[in-house]
């Protein structure tokens, strides 16, 4: 039995009544047939919980959480459960994303084997639901044919840390009916969403009714970071126009050619501010190879870098500038030209009335009367 869920509170996640002890996950403990074993549960986060029962085999049953085996036990039920499988019973509160249940001749050597089959199944679910598989032991993400789309060893970087947190991917795998064209890690604090451009979905639900354009079967784009906090720090070198960047750095792995993608950052940006997508070859952003890929202005609580070719990007992050900016707008004018001005009055090409301008940014923050203006709004009156 495999359950992908986001639990909040409750009792049983799933169970199958055999007339006595019930096979299943009773939220914080799993029944073995003769008793319970504790199985802590993490609330308010998407989790893949996999249960394998191999009846009467000593130590032949186990529990896996996000790909990590957390418990083994001996399944010993008095009789084979024959009643219906119940899901979300006894006041369970939360969200079920997916439930999979099937029988195999032998839980460890039949249809569901210890090795590649498990990894393929858990990879499929992790990519589909944005769940990070546990990386206590380096674990690749694989498609149904075994193609590695997240190479855990390659993402272990001695220079800048292991890129094994907040793993997510877009991918197409026709054999497993995986059509993931927009994705983000579902971990708390995630700020990045990646979407394949042109892979249109006619559904209001992401990744449904996908019409592929550039992405072929077996192609994917995976990313991960080191789990650092998403705060801006001074750049160790000037990356284009940016002198600040997020301390979070992501690493990319492209399998095949997914085409161009949109990178969207949210919750760490301020509307109206200019941001830069920064790329680097080794992840430290301290050498001359750090480059500015593109720029965009934040709006609606997010900044979107559109139509980016990921093939030349290995490491990337978000940059901005602490330098002050001066913006101008005539009083009473609701819309402006690209230069920041709009004709008022008699439309003779001359800006009339009162002109205001705003100074913003750390360059202007001083306050000690040394001639550097503090952030404020100033007015110039009596214009022609």
C-alpha cells in the first residue's frame, strides 16, 4: 500500500479490517497483527508512505517514508484480511493526493522488488507531487525505463554543499503516464516554480490535459538546492547589474531537451523592483564566470523570467541591486510612457504641472546630514 498525503490531524490513514486487529496505519503507529510499532508522522507536508506486508516472514515487512526505510517488522495476522480497504477513517483530517494498493507474489522479490522497481515507483510519485525523497542515502530519481533524471551523486558538490533539498522536476514519461510540465517542491518555504513553455494545459488543474510541443518522451529537467534560507546577501562579485543575491543556490540537470522554461520566484520579491536571474558554472558565484541571464520586474508578488534556455545553466539564483533608483511621475497622472513621463495639459509635448520623484535604496539612506539624501519623495514645482 502506498499513500501520498498531507496529514493534519486524525486517526487511521488506512486500514483493512480482518475481524480482529486491523492491518493499516493508525496515524502514529502501524499495526503488525500482534501489536503496534510507533511511526511518527510529519504534519502539513506532502509525504510518501509505503507499506509492504509479507505475512509470517520474520522481518519481512517494512515501512518507507519518502523512500527511506524507517521500520521493519514481522506481519502476523490471525487471518487474511478480506474486508474492504478503508481510507481516511476515524476523523482523519488532511489531504490524500494518491493511494496505490496491489498484491504481489512476494513483497521483496516478486513484482515489487527491493531495488529498481521501488526506486522507479517512488521517483514517479516524487516528481508528480513535488516531494523530496530522503537523501540520507543518496537516491536518484528515475523514469520508468531507469533513466536517471536527478543524479544524486552529481548533485553532491564538495565545493558548495549537497544539492539534495527541495528536489523537484518537470518530466514526460509516457510509459507511466507522467506529464509534469509545471512543478515546484512542496516543502515549506519553497520560492521557485518552473514551467515548460508551450506545453499547454487546457485544464485549470496544472499538469492535466497537456498538449506537448517541445518535450519528448523521456525528457526531464530536475533542480534542487542546499536547503539554505532564502535571504539576500551581498554578492561576492558583481554579477551583471546585481550586487545582492539570494543565499539559496539551485542546481539543474536536464535530460534531453525540454525546450525553454519560465522560472518564477515568489515570497522573496517586492513588486516594482528589478530582479536578475544569475547563472554560475560552479555554484560559488565568486568568479568571473557568474553571469546575468535575464532580468524582470516583480509584479503580483512574483517575478517571472520567461523563455529561458536551461541547457547552458548548471547553477542559478536570484539577484537584485541595493543601489538607489530615481523614479519620476507627474502629479495626477495615472499612466506613464516607458520613460516615466506623460504629457499633461495641452499635449504640446511638454510636461507641465508639478513633478515628483522618489529616491529609494540603501545608497540614499544616510541621515547624518552629509549631503546624501534619505529615501523620500521630493517635488519640483512651477515647471514650464
